[in-house]
């Protein structure tokens, strides 16, 4: 797996937490202890040996991203409406700005997504 690819959605629990340190006096940790010890964004699979990505994280925190995009996009559009010249010159300028936004979004958005998934 390369460093740029997304992390897997299902990994062994032992890769995320130290099971030996979690158990007490040589006994295996209980499923509830494992669930509490898992990093945020991970849930224990029904088999108890693997952890899976928790899709509910997107529903809990995704609204922040959508609200921010709508708010700042609307404010940006309001500023651009009066500042962009009319005609082909304005269309060219808007096309350059849209390209710049797509370029920045293609670099910054994956970084933000990785940071949220690491939490």
C-alpha cells in the first residue's frame, strides 16, 4: 500500500490498539474494553477481531463542511458579482478563479479528510 492511498476500511484490532496492555493479569480484554480503547472513527466488527471505519462520523461532522461551503461560497459569490467585469473578460476571469478553486480543493480537501479520519 502506498503512502498516498486511503487507509483500509477494515483492519485487525491489534493494529489499532495494544491488546496485551489492555487485558488485565493475562486475560484477554472484553469487547467493551476494546470498543472503548479504539480510536475515534473506528468500531469493533461483529467478529471481535477486526475494526471497521465508522460511517456515522460523516453524518456527525459532515454538516460542518457543507455549512461552511455554502456560507463562504455565498459570501464569495456576492463579492465576485460586483467585481467581475461583464463580457468575455469576466467569463475568462471566472473560469480562472474556478480552476484555482478546483486546484486548491483537490490539494486541501483530501488533507482535511485525512485529518478528520485520523481523529
